[in-house]
C-alpha cells in the first residue's frame, strides 16, 4: 500500500572519514580475508573433484585418474541397480526416521519450554550426551542390544537407530524457536476456550513451523548421510553411504559422483532458495510495515 | 447434572491435574525411545563386554574381565593413534576455523550469512563421498601429486595417502563445521561496545583481541574442540580410505571385531573403554564450562 519509503529504511550515508580511511588499506589487513577465502577454497576442493570426476571417461574399475571428458555417466545416473536401490533405501529410511523424530523431538521441546516437570535437567543432559556420544560406541551398543534380544537387522533397525540419534537435534532446534516466541498467544487461545490440542494446531504449530521445518531438514540430512551407526545396525541392507563405502575396495563407479553432484546441486538450490526467500520476505515485511530490523 | 448454573466443561488437559500431567505425556514417547535405544544399549554393551565364548557356540556372561586386559594390551597402539590423530585434527580444524570465523563475524559485514552458508554448502555432500574425493585429490598420481611428479619437483615415491598426515587432514576436514559454528556463534554475540571500550582505553588491535575478544570466545572454542574431537577420535572412514596399514585407529578395530571377527565381547570391551575415556573428558568439560554453550552452539 504505502509507496513512500520511510526514512529508517533508507541506507545510511557512509561518513566521508570512513571512506578516506578505507581507501588506505594496509597490506596486513589483507592477510585475514585472504586466509578466510583460502579456507573456503580448501572446503570446496573435494566437491570440485567429485563433480569433475563424474565427467571422467574412465574405462577401468577405478575412477582416480583423468581420462577425458564424457557425459555417459550423466546420461545413465541410475544405471547400477544395486546403487539405485541403496539410494532408495536411504531415502525411505531417512524419511521415516525424520517423520518420527520430528514428532517426538517437537513434543520434547514443547514440554521443556512450556511446562515444568521433574527430571528436566536430566533430560537435557541425556540429549547433550546423545549428541556428544561417539558414533562408534553408540553403534556398537545398539548392535549388542539387537543381538542380545535377537532382533533381525535391516530396514527397521536402521529407522530405530536414526530416530534415536536425530531426536536431540530436533528438540534443540525446535526449542530454540519456541524460546523466541511469546507464550501469551497460547494463553490467549486457551482463555478463549481452546483445548491444548486445538491451541497447538491453530497457534503453536503455525508459529514454530519454520523451526520444525528446519529441524526436519536437519534430521533428514543427518540420517541420509549417516555411515557409522547405520553400518552397525544395517545387517545386509545397503544404504547409499554403505554402498559407496563398500564399493571403495573394488572401485567406485562414476555414477556415484553423478548422484553426489545431483544431491549437492539440490542442496544448494534449497539452501540458496531458502536464503533468498527469507531476505525477500524480510524486505517485504519492512516495506509493508515501515519497520526494519537492525 | 448441575441445574441452574451454567457450567463450562473444562477439557481434561486444562484442569490442574491435566496441566501437571501434560509434560509427562509429551515427553513419554521421546524419553522411552532414548531409554530403550540409547541408554539401555550402553548397559547391554557393558554386559556383553564381560562375556566369554564365541559366535558359533554362543556367548555367556562370566565376568570375563580378560576382554579388557587382553584388548587394551593388544590394541594400545590403535588407541594412541586415535588420540594422536584426533587431537592433531582438532588442532588443525581450530587453526583453520578460528580466523575464518573471526573474519566472518567481524569483517564480512552484510555478507555474513552468505559466507556462513557458503562454508556449510560442501557439507551437503555425503561424508563418505567427500572423503573419497580427498582420496582422489591426494592420490599418488592424483591431480596434485601427478603433475608435480612428472615435473620432477618431488621424488616419484613421495606420497601423502596412507600417511598420518592424510588421515589427520581428512578428519579436520570432515568435522570442520563442528569447530567453526560454535566459535562463530560465540564471536558473533560479543557485545561490540566492549571492543569500543577497550579501544577508548587505548588498547591496540592485538591487545583488543588478546584481552577482550579471545577470552570471550573461549566457550565457543571449547564447544568446538569437544564437538570436533570426539567424532574425530572415533572415526574410521577417513582412516580406512585415506590411511594405510600403519595408521589403524581404534574405531576401525572395534568395527572389524564386530563385523568381521564377530568377537562381540572383545569389541564391546574396546568400545566401553573408549566410551569411559570420552565420558571423563565430557564430565571435565561440564565441570569447567557447563552445557549451555553446547546447546546454543548447535
């Protein structure tokens, strides 16, 4: 509606003095940014290699040396049936685990931030312990549990494990969102006669939804990527990371690089899209309300 | 049947009893899950570690402490490799992450979140795949060493793979975000007025950093050290792909004892000792710094 830009939204004029001092940059001031950019380069080096070797025209079993450019792996990214089914197993186990752990973790966060109960401190310590626990220890402990009680290893045990190690991440992420919201909204709804369940679905959930979504994405990413714990409880079932790790002995086919590149591209699009959307909605909010945060 | 008075039936959960019960109902499924699949397995791990027997004939509980003495004696080298590589990787990750986090927090200006996102992007790629790429990159005739060798700048038998250096750098890379994020979080929330105050009191840049910024970032540094150090010490993927026969770490031994030798009691004893060591470190940390920082850092 409003077309006039409020004064607060206009960029501040850079003081002349600051501009002058900035024009005389000492060489020592360049060391730190150079270092930071080198670190970023280091972080991207293996990603770059992964992408490039997806185009490698290799004919042997191993994909370690450059043999020319080809698109044939990109034409048939799902040409290896066992790899494709491993990727699908990864997707289904991780999605199931995410659904369960997002529900359970959100409930934990809700209890922690909206109620008082006995053992809250213990619960928080257990969550921290879970995050800090070594995967090798947790994986072997779970394996001894399943072996002791004769539980067959496979799809179900993978989901059980993935829910277990993603619950704390969900509880903490959703908890952070809950801590920043005003409980007065919920109290108002309850004063107007809404039951706690109705209040949750009509008020609390819409308010904390960005946090819940972020938590679910985090849980999904952690589950999809997990190698160590999953390898202990998978039995003969293969997930994507397990298949790739198993293939290292006989040589990893370039299709793995192709799938990796596709996942990376998807992740980048989601992350960049999310960031752009956020800054866009912040700007829209600023335009509509004439208010600018920071 | 109250006649005459307009009674509103209050839903069960808004009564006093309901209010007291609600949190327990909310936490029940999550707590049950963590009890059964996180805490209880640690007990079965301890019990299994005291068993004897073999996979074919079955294992019996016999208070077999031999697993511990035997295992510790046999794999002392692998335990020390784990500590050594884990500690070096943590140090390298710190040396790389701190300046980068510092620069982003204080000098990246409006592009702060963009830089943070860029730094996290590589970690969208599966961890096994990233490690595999390092294997390609550091390979004996790979994109770096290959050209150097054909130009005769380095001897042809020079190698990085299968050395502790490759393993250590692989570990530092894998767990880098766990170091950077807590450090960044603690630097970012430092009150800028404290820095201005120090400058007003004629502190130079080095002094501001040494006496104001660094001390205030220490909680983040310790959270980073913990979150990097624990997984780096236990990891066996980096060591398997980037290391050689002489660099075996305890995580690999435990995995092999479970998956290949099926010697569950010995493997459990090795894992349990490892867990006790880490727990001791964690308790020390909690004593010194509390757990608040750890929760917020994530």
